[in-house]
C-alpha cells in the first residue's frame, strides 16, 4: 500500500491527465479525488467520465470533441472531456 501512495503522490505532482483503470468497486473514484486534491489543479473542478458506460463508437468524440461538419449530423462543435478538464 505504501508503494501505491508514493505513486499517487508522484502523479499528483505531475501536470498530466490520468486514466485510472480497475475492476468495479476497487476505489478508482476515491483515488481520483485524492490525486485531484493533492494536485496543483485541486482548486479547479474535476471532470470525471465512466468509460464503461460510453459506447465505443462515441468514445473518440466524447474524449476529444469535434468540429461542426466533421461528420454527418455534426451541426455544432463540441469540446471534448480532455479539453474541458484542461485546468481541473
């Protein structure tokens, strides 16, 4: 467990987005909240997304966004989750 806490502290000190993976019920959200609070972005809102609930065909546009006209029925531009989470 001590090794995990050390890794979490290193991740919190970085300026990178993170992806936490694991089985249901292992505490991914608890670790995400802890990392966010420790980070220099902790005062900003955190953006969470449950990828398991997201259909594979929508994952790219949800994570990275899209521009108006980039595909059929794209009648507006939309920011992706990574862009929305830029400072959080």
